[in-house]
C-alpha cells in the first residue's frame, strides 16, 4: 500500500490518483483500450494513467477497472450489452493472478465457459459445456517461450463429452510433474459413448504396468478384450486375450507371457471344446531321429481287438537307446512323450527305462486320455485301458478340463463299434466311474454327463445320474445335459450342432421331467426354439403327440 501511495502522489499532478476516466479520455501504448493487458495513458498528457477507467452505454456500466502506473490492477469484470457478466478475475501489473473466469453468452449466461489460472509458471484450464454447465476439460501446462513449440503438459489431464445431459469421461492422461512432458501415471481412453476402451500406466514416457483394453458394442456395453503387462516400454509378464462373444465376460481365450517383447514360456489357446498348448522355451524334438523313433513307437501291427503293437520290441529298444533321446522328451509336432502314444506291448518296457507313467502331452492329456481319444483308430486295447484306469488319477484333467471319464463319454459310440468290443466298453466305463468326479466341469462348463447324454446308448448317462451327476449343470451356451440328448454329436460349438430326435430320445428325456430343469418347451441354446416347437415346425406330428402323451401339452 505504501508503494502505491508514493506512486500515486508522484503522478497526481499529471493525472489525479483517484480520477475517473471514460474510454474517450484514455489511450493505450500497447494493446487496445478495454483490454486487461494494455498499457494505459492519459489521452491529453500522454502520461501513464492512474485512476479508474469506466465504460458506459447510457447509464449502464459495461466495464470498470483500476489502473496504476498505466497497468490494470485489482478486480476485473467485463459485461455484455445486457449487463451480464462475461469475464471476472484479479490483475496485478496488467496480468491476471489467480483464476480468470469467463461466462457463456446469451441464454446460457449463468454457466461458466472456462476458468484459466496462471500460477507458478503453470497454466491450468477448465472448460465447460454452456448448455448444461458440465465440465468438458481440465488441463495444466507450462507455456513455452517459443510460440512454435507446444506447451508442456503436466499432471492430470481430462476430457469429457456431454451425452444426453450426462458427463462422460473420454480421456484421462497423467503427465510427469517435472516438466518433461512425458506420460507418467494412469492413461485412459474412451469411445464416443464414454465407454472405456483402454487403460494403462506409464513411467517416464514408457508403458510400465498393466495395459487393458475393452471391446464395446452398439448397446453401450463392453467386455474385456486384452490384458498385457509392461515394464520399461516392453511387454514383460502376463499376456491375456479374452473371448468377446459366446462366453462369460473376462473368459480367457489365449494366455501366455512375454519377456522383453518376445513370447516366452507356456502359451494356451482355448477354443470351444479344446485347448491348444505350446511351450515357446521347450519345443518338441522334431529331429530326423526323433521322428523315426515316433513312427516306430506307434507299432506296425494290430492285435486281435485291433489295438496297435510293435512287432520287434528288441529293435525298438535298440532304436531308443541309439537315438540318445530322453525317454520323457516330447516328440513330433503332436508334442507328446512316448509314454502317451507307444503301443501297448512296449508300455512296460518304457517304464523300465525311466519313462514317467504319469507323463502328459503338451495339452495335459495322460496316456489313458490319449488311448480313449484315439479310439477311432484303436490305439490301445480295452484290457490295457482298464489297467490304466486302475493306476492313473482319474480326477486329473487336461488343460481344457476334460477327464478320462468325459473323454470316454465323447468317444463311447466309437468304443462300442470297435472290433470285438463286446462288454468291454461297459467294464472300462465302470472302472472309470469308480475313481472319477462325475461333476467335473471342463473350461466351457461341459461335464461327462453332457457327452454321455448325446450317445445312443443311454445306459452310461443313467449310470452317471445314479452316481450323482448334476442334471442341471449348464455349459457356457446354457445347454444342460438332458438338452444335450437331442444333439447328434454334443460339443460346445453349438452353431455347428444338429438337433435330432427319435421316440427313444423323447422317452428318455421325458423320464427326467420334474427331476431336472429341462422341459420340452425350454428353448435350446443357440437355437432359440424348444424341442416341441422344432418337432411341430418339421411336421412330425407323431413325435409331437408322443411328447403330449408323456409330459402334457404346452403350457401358456
């Protein structure tokens, strides 16, 4: 105050300290009259102005501000022709200090348009939507001396979009506080509807931490798409891709890991009904000798029930020893150790030379699972599989989640059709049933009961139900075991399935009415129509009448 008083006293002779001027009585050396940043002079004397400048239209004051030594100081307000406030702030030596507020014009004059604050060499801005008054941006930056260079952003920056009267975040970026202009912290991007698209963290301008992405749909919903771990700008750690449709949100379709932007370790790719695994760091041996050994292990002849056998075990033993290959090494492009594929009559020999009887292939299948899965070409005898069922952990599952029991149910028809099968499939099933978890679920929610229900021989399904199998266990498509009885060949990829029925299947399904959630009027997953509706649409009145006689007519 003392400094201002002295300054005013020195200038009072030329321009009164508390004098009031209108726009016609003042001029400016720099800037324009009415600007907060102009250097004001008294028009008559040409001296720097000290006093109050007032701009009126009639009796209405549109602008009034104080000037000391030619520079605007104190409160600053600008009004429009209707007297509505446009700009408000505080000035010192012709520069705004603290927040400068600007209001919208016209019908939205009650709402802020923007707020700009210059403090500590930093400029922060908040902008608003005039129609709603909602904030649409928030930023802080360090202005640069060189106008050709963009200002340096610091701290958290946000942008919003007003959609149907609601504020939706569209961008969030965090920059380093040291003025480097590098991203440092959380970054989020959103689509035009305000739905999150991706989220990541940065350190010193490089990705560092987890980066996640989402896929959005036209209805405004979204599901996770990917999750990747970074360090120092490179992929390092977990990598996951998720199913976009057909599976619960967040269900992994592919997973693995990276090291310095290169794939490493074990990678798994899930598909409906199966999982494919590869080990980047430990690929199978596909050398010429390994391939020769693989072929020899398959056997060159068939037993009486058409299982494979090696005719000359001594020759096979010699080849294995000469090859110098670890007996537990995974071989061939199928990525399997010999113990999982070798002919029955060489199994005991492999065990004697160090093969792991519990060894698994790359996809987690045991020898028994491989024997069952290969039933179409009779790789193992029934007697051998029954023996394995007494040795292996029957609760064990492969990477997809299938157990030996569920694989049996998938292949039951093929097993029964094998040459000389007789009652052996039933004996094998009973051996599997004793030690298995009848309600074990695979990755897609499938159970052994789903697959056995779809077989023509319903005795296996009935035995599973008697053992406590859940009749209401639904897979990811929503298919329950009783509904699976109408699929010609049950698998999770329902789009590729065919629905069929017969008197036997209808009577079988009807026997579980009241014991399960299935009804003939329940729409089948992926078809959108019930069995009763499909039967009628196909003109099968006999089957429709049979359903009516067994469970009654349609309700509703």
